C-alpha cells in the first residue's frame, strides 16, 4: 500500500514561520466546502459544518484505502475563508456579521463521483445536518502572503496586523478573502499552543 503525507508534499502551503511573513504561490486544488455565516463561537451551523466536513473526508480516505488505488493518506486540516460584504467594515468584534466558507483539501485522485458516493455512507451511520450542504469544488488562490499565529484565535489581531503591514510595505494590495488554516486539534491542544496559518491573497 502506498502512503502519502500531503502536509509534507505541500510543505510551503501547510507550514509557515511565526516570525516572518512569506509570499507563496498557491496552485489550484480541490476542496470539500460548506458556506455559512454568523459567530463561529456560538453558531450551531458552524459546528455542524465542521462535523460534516471531517466525517466526509475520513469516509473518502477509507474508500480510497480500500479501493484498487490502495493509497493511505492523512486527512488534511480544516481551513476557513472569512469576510463581510463590505470588507472595510470587517471587525474581529462583530463576529455575528461574518460570512465563512469552511473547507478541507482533497487529493487529485478524489473525484466528484466518489464524493457523491461517499456522502451516502455517513448519512446512514449518523445524523449530519450539514452533509447536504457540502460541495466539491476547485479553488484557486494564486499569490498569497502568510504567517503562523501561535495562540488562541482571540489573540490573532497583532499577527494579522503584521501580515497586512508587510503586504502594504512591499507594494502589494490585499485581495480576496482572509484565509486561516487550523493545524492544531483544538479539542486536545491547549489554546496557547494552537497553530494557525494566517493567509491573505495579494495583488
């Protein structure tokens, strides 16, 4: 059986320095995605989206492992795109106004037909209200600036400011949606050790 570590193969995209900002070119990749809105700390919709994405991602992993492809790989981390309709009004305080897309990257050998088939399996095993909202989509981000934030999400402010200052100081403009990649299992790691890649598309 072939084993693939996508975090290692895609290291520039799924690791970052916490001390300095890096510019990276992100290729087109396929994702399972769910769209929603509201405060992630209090939204039932947000929690249901996380459950559905991970459940479906693990179902696909085991289907691939048992298939004739016979490939074993680790499920990739949860990612989030965050925005408001008027980005000049984006505020860390007004979380109820946030819109979001939660997503998990899928390997190239995961095809839409397999995703449709995989959706039927978790549906039979447990109640996942958000499963019907999951869509399989190609996402292209292009040139981005990114940095690692270590600590609770509530303390991301200075890291985001450092990222935005770097972008402006180097002659770029912010473009697209604020992007976060959650490398830590927040159920197990203590908040001061949470690792989150903060990413911002630039032009």
